[in-house]
């Protein structure tokens, strides 16, 4: 999530004293809002559950359960994995990082409001929240794709969850309002609008709906893709395929995607303020939404991917396993490379801990792979596609087909670049810390620094120095391009 680079003079005036973003002098990498331990705790919890599910037949035999039992690879075992992922992350966040004490939560635990004190505000918020859920449920019912294929599982889960959500929302909101510095949040403004209480702010209502549309759209998608990969990992027999670099490599890649999906789903569903994991703002830019939604169902269907789609980059392709067949050393090396790229992608999700989600601002990350470049997930994902699909090699030998594939995959990569820029624009507008991170990355990032240097070099090539700067090489004059 990022923005366009401001002029050196403006950035310098907004940065910490003694720093010069134009030259990189005095810049420091700001501390990440999420510690590395959060994601690691969730990862260990997930591995523990996977191990339990894989060894359940042995466990059942040891404890004397009657009957024959198989591994636990069903969809609800995949759903339960979220609890083993979210629980350790929540415990680490509260006991080690003590995130509930941060000012960014908007909570002040020294407040001593009573339930009677907050009830007038809480009832409005509860009404607004329940109305939001009712509208989202209606949209789920109207949209046909939610009632077919993998989405059926998500609808089943959400259908079961709605009753406890409604019941638990009352004590949760009432309790939270006792400690909120400003209880009249975006949800209250939507509730006040519905109940005609007065004082509702249209911008706050938009903020409320941006957050909930993100949760509803991406939450259902993430739940829907939980079961498939989890079942593959739990049922897999690595010993049977360890001699096959393609199959073994794809198994490890599937495991890494399972890690990404499990922790990502937790991020969408557990947006709890006491964990400092609440959505502080949703991306307000239309371009950001367009770029993101193009990459997810149902919008991605018919647009990106296989044959018959607008941006089809896999026509007559066979992939890396086909082209390197017969060369075991190259197959193992390429499998390792693809596993590495997927590991970067999964790592980029793990370091979010409990705060992962698209199109949102929930703090600033500067550790993990974000220590080396901005947008490591987008970089690794796109490199994975290029290196696994190999769109320029086609089975029918057609140069034109290879050029088409290459062009359309380049367009897809361009969409991800567009996503990255709109995310930067959002974060830079929200948090000065991100400006510090952005400026630091321009001079120290493994990928971003060379790109920034190249951009400055090209820009300087087309700039005519002013007379004052020729006389004074240290003058910070903003030059205009030649006419």
C-alpha cells in the first residue's frame, strides 16, 4: 500500500530532522508495527494441528477409540486450523507485545464507564452492525456465484456463524465502549444514519462500509479455498514422491500456499481492536479497488489465466516440468527456485500475523521480507508465474502464440504494479511512518533501491540544469523539463 514520490524538498521538510530523503543520508528503517514473533507463533500452531490431523489414526489407536479412523482432512478440519493459528498469535500479541496497551487501539483501560453510561452509544452501534450483516447476507443471497462450487462451504460456515456473532456482538460492543476513547466510531455513524439520531458523518459511513465490504468479499473467498490445499497436505505421502522433483516441489509449494491461506483468513476474520488488529481505514481510491478486484473471483473469471480468457497467458503451454524433463539436475534446481519464490510469498503473509488483508491500513510492516523490498508478495508471485508457466515456450511452436502469452502475462504483472502503487498512495496518506519506510527503501531496498536509482538517472538525463544550480552545485533547485 503506497503513493507517488514527492519532491525531495517537500519530503525532506516532512521527514525527521537531519534526514535527506533525496540523498538517503540520515534515513532509518522505522520499527515494524507487528513483531516477527506473532506470525511465528501462528505458524507453530498451524504445524501442530497439521501434525495432529496426519497422525490421528495412530492417536485414535493409542487412546483406544473403537473403529477405524483416517486422517482428519475434511473441510472442518481445515476450518479448525484457523483456531490453532489465531490462538497463539493472539496470546503472543497480548502477553509478549502487549498490543492492547498501544494508543493505536483507541482504547484507554483507565476509563471507568459503566454499562449504563455507554448503552445509548452501544445500542446505536449494535443496530448499525446488525443492519450491516443483514445487507451483506442479502448480497450473498443475490450473487449466484456464492452458491456453487467452492463457495458453498463458505456460505455454510457463515450461515452457522451468524447466530453466535449476533449474540456475542452485544456484550463485546458494550464492553469495548466502556474503554474506547471515542465510542462514536464509524459503525455508530452508520447506525445513527439508519436510526435518524443525528450527528452522522457521511465520511465515517463510507469508512464503515469500505471496511465491511473488504471483510465480506475477501472473507468469503478465503474461507472457500481453505479445504482443498489442507486436504492435500494432510493426505500426502511425501516418501512416495520424494524422488520426483516436480511432484515433490509442488507438494511443498502447496504447503506454503496453505500457510498463506490459513494466516490470511485469520487476518480477515479477526479484526479485533484489543489486538490492535482492527481496520483503521479501507483504501478510498477507486483505482485501488479495481486493481485488486480484477485478481479475485468472480471478476477474475473470464479475464486472467487459462485459454478462453481475455488475458490468457497459458495457451499451448506445458510448464517447467515438461520443458526440463530428462534433466534431473535442472528439474531439482528449478523446483528449489519455485519453492523459494513461494516461501517469500508465504513469508510476506506470515509477518502480518493477525493483521493481513487486502485494501486496508492496519499498521506498517518493515520486517520479514518487507525489510528487503516493498511488495515482496507481488514480486515473488509474479516471478513464480513467469518461471513456472514459461509463457514464451509453446507446444505448437507458434512464435505468435508465444508472443501473445508473454504480452498477456506482462499485462497481468502490470495490474499487480498498479495494485502496488494504489496501496502506496493509501498508506502514505494515512501514516507518516510509511513515508519513512518508503524513503528508506528508495535507498536501501534490494529491488527498490536499484529501480529508484534508475528512475533518478533517467529523470536527470532529461532535465536541463538552471543557471543557479550550475553556479552552485549544492543548490536544491526544482528543475523543469525542457520544452
